[in-house]
């Protein structure tokens, strides 16, 4: 059985750059928040930063 540490290590080993690592981590967290039994009902939307509608209006 994979642990979160195994998954994070795989992300680090396969990422082509720090940006790629960050994007892969974002996708992992998005999937987790959308499917976890607790969090899936807590959030109505889970966006990646590049999809976030107000990203250009943040302070």
C-alpha cells in the first residue's frame, strides 16, 4: 500500500522542474479534496491556480 510519503517522493522524482512539481502537487491536492469523504462535501469547487477565476484580482 502506498503512503502519502511514497506518492510525494514519486512526484519529486518524476517532476521535470519545480514548476512541474508544483503543478503535480496541486493536481494531487485537487483530487484529494474532491474525493475524500470529509472534504468532498465541505468544498463546492476546488480549482487549480491556473483555473481560479479571481487569480488576477488577489492582493
